[in-house]
C-alpha cells in the first residue's frame, strides 16, 4: 500500500510548478519531484478527408523544430472543448466540429499534465487571432498517409502527435473495415 506522507511545493512558475512528494511504500520512504502542469488539449485537424494540419515550432527543451499536432494548455475557466476551439483558431486559423479521440497523460512518471485530444472536422478558415506570446508556428498541410508513415519511420519525434495520429489511423481503418463488412454482408445476404 502507498501512503502519502508529505507534499510540498518547491517552485511556482506561470505555467507549471514543482512539488516534492514523500510517500511510504513497503515501510520505505520514497521522494519524488512532480511537475504540476495544467491540463491541455491537442487536435487532429482533418482537411478534405485526406490531409492533416500540423505545426512546426522550435522547442527549447529539444533544441530543435518539431512537427506536431496543434496543442496548448487549458486556460483557467475553460472546458477542454473551449480550449481546443481556441487553440485551433490561434495556431492554425480554423474552426470546426470536435470529437474527443482520447485522453492521455504525457509523462506520468513525473508530470500531472492530462491531454484531451480531439479530431477536428468540417474545418472553416478564419483569420488567426493576434497572439501575444513568443510562439513562432509554421502550419504544414500533410497527407494523412504521409503523417502515419513519418510516425512509423521515427521521423515524428513528438509523443502526443505520434499517439494521436496512430490512434486516429487505427480508428479510421476499423471504421472503414466495419463499413466495408456491412456493405459486403448486405450485398450477399440482403
């Protein structure tokens, strides 16, 4: 049985904080440093049924540009859906219909961040709202099959994007199989 003995904040920043937890496990005291991060959203924006919109941006921790799904934190008072719509407008300049695909912890060994990933369809172009932050984003329109291939070949290095794209690909292929099977059954048996 795990028993929390102490939890203490050791750093507070504008987007995240760090706490030190002490817990007892099998009569042993273990200390862990945990990053407390606001929940976030990610998007799989689908254009013309064959394309996905990704963003390329410089990531300081990785020290390079990464190709990713559009994503961002959920602001105070926002629902995940509201945050997804805001992020979609800000990062890629679109609005659309959202369907929740999955929820994932990005790094549960040391981070509390829970991400809600949505499929965005029926996209309509809008003027991107002016942003006050320092993100420099380049929008990339890529065939879905190309994005899947890049995930499989290790050419996409962002874990949320890989999980989102491959989950979307799998669900899409299952749906096509079900529709195909129903069509075959009705043709042969109906």
